[in-house]
């Protein structure tokens, strides 16, 4: 993150104030464990998640039709309402007697205002690429856990005062600051309808969506204390963050997100399943409880990092991406809480661990199998003019590209000047022989957008096949 400006680093640090206190983040709900009153919680939390989901859905729909940013007055109003709902949440925890209807209204206000503030914060985070976003997510996860543990060590009343002050600061800061201006390198190459755009976004975020859904549901239905005092999710989050950051030091041309989702997470999941299989009371069986929270936290950290990367890529509007993420998270969290209230929670976590992790690993196997099948059968991509051209690192005659081309491509200035920044970026991958699917995963954009950009590149450079493109690049480099 050395390339970031100091002001942006400070703004990201201020985002931590919001992250460590927002009630929609499951671990933060345990801050008021041992409160004077807890009977209000269902009214507040249920109404908050319902409001969050509905407001997010409205945001998703409106973001496709209204391009203008909300005026500062709306943002300020949302910030004030958020602060009021947080004060109400803390006051209710201290035993203030309020009618149930008023509690539900406070929850509704909190959910709706949280959507507005989260989008505002996302505008700041959109300046980060995937690796920077993953580091940011990991650090925030550690900070949230440390603050959560610290909150639990404080007496109730000082805890409530500190919580309210931090939460209000986290809700007001984004309104008082202007999002950083950045040169967006990506643009949606075509105008698409709501259904197509949503489908493309789900395709780009299919793995983060799986992780987000698993994390939100499990955190809603299962709370475990380690040593009788510390939430297991806090410890699991810290360990997961410390494991993920070193992975980023591995320099590879392969998409880092795919490596984490399809290799690292399934390995952790497999270890959890093996450990849970040991008899109850043994060390491996007890360690499985730690590992499952490491597994869940790792999924959540990478999901947040990839969501930031998708916003950074610029194909989809920030409001659209954040709205869908909040809608899914709010809906699944609501379903988890409903499960607990209807079925009484979980007497044993092992069956759910088996099912959740087995389903995740199965989905990863299906995903890998599908990608392998596409690689084997799709020996060609359709270019901008409708012809079939060789994909991967191959010439049209089937021979492999040289290792020099596969590693480095220099785009001549005469060619680069004709293309946009994103088209130049895609051309560099095309020149190395990569497929559209690889480029989409590497740049966090949809394959349809890659195909449209490729078509524009062919038109601007007046070529009709990948082979002609290779010749043009070679001629320009000569």
C-alpha cells in the first residue's frame, strides 16, 4: 500500500471506526454482552436487517437508473439518523425502558442509514486494488477483533460511552470528507440491462458471494466463547488475517483470488473436517472449533477484498455492488437469526460444519471442473469480428508462444495511443496469449466486457484475428 497517498491511508484508518462498531457486522453485536437489558435485541436487530435488505434492494434498482450522486444533505441526514440509532442501541442496552415499536423504528433507521454510509465508505475503499483491499480487509479484521476483545474487558457504562463516540465518528467522517478522485482504468464497455448486469456481477463475484453467505449465516446461528470469556470469532479472525497477508507476498501471474478460494480455503476446510471426525474431548476435535472460525473469517476477508477490487475495476457502479452485497448479507443474517428464534439455535456445531464445509468444497470442485472443461473444449475464443482465433498461449497453427512473449509484451506507442487505458491493459494480456476468462478473472471484470473491449481493440487496430494481432505487436516491437 506504499503507493497510496497519506490522506487516503488516514481515511481508510477512519473507516475502521465504522467497521468496529456497526451493528450489522456480527462480531460487533457481542460488544454489549452482559448488558442490563437484552429483551429489546430481537426487535432492534430483526428490524435492522429487514430494513438493511430492503434499502439495499432499492439502492440496487435506483443505481441502474439514477447516475447522480446523492446530495450532501442526504448524506448528512443519514449520518445523523445513524448516530441517533446507535445512541438508542446503547441506551437500550443500559436498561432504558422504551416501547417495542420505538425499538423497531430505531432498528429500521439504523439499517437504512447504514446502507447510505457504507456506500460512502466504499467510495474511499474503491481506490484500492485487490492486494491492497485484501491487506486493508485483514487489518480491519484484526482491529475489529482487538477492539471487540477490549470492549468486553471494560465495565458496561464506560463501554457504552466509548462505543457511542467511536460509532458516531465512524458515521460522520465519510460525510465530511470528499472521496478521492481517481483515474478509473475501467469502464463498462457496453450498456446493459438490469438482468444482464446483475448476472455479470454475480459471475464476477460468485466465489465471494459463496463466502459471504456462509459467513453471514454461520455467524448468525452460532456463538462460541473460548476460555469462557472471548468470542471464538475474534480469535479466528485474527489468525485468518495473519495467514492471508503472507500469501500476498507470493508473486505469481495467476489470479490471487482464485488461488486463495480454490486452494487455501479448501485445504483449511479439509483439515476442519478431519479434525471434527476425532472423538469428542480430544485435542483435534477441540481444535476444529478454532479452525472453523479461521475458515469462516478467511472467506469473509477475501470476499471483502474482492468486492473492493470489483468496485475498483469500475465496470459496475459502487452503489450497485455494495447494494447487492448488503442485500445478500442482510437477508442471510436475517434468515440465520430467524433459524435461532424458531429452532432454538444449535446444540452441536459439528453437523452444520460438515454440511457447510462439504458444500463449499463441492462447489469449489465443480468450479474447478467447469473451468477445466472450458479450457479443454474452448480451444478458441470468438473475436470481435466473429472469427474463431487461438486462445491461451498458442499460435493459430497450434504451436506454443515463446516463453518471452508469454512473460512480457511491449505495446508500441503508435498502437497504445489508439486505445483507452483499459484496452491497453487487456491488449497486454492478449499479447501474452491469455484467454478472455483469464483476463476477466485477473482484472475483476465480466467476460462479456472483456469480449466487447477485444472487439473495440480489433476495430481500432484494423485486425481480424488473434494471429494478426500477434503479427502487429511483433512488427511494432521490431
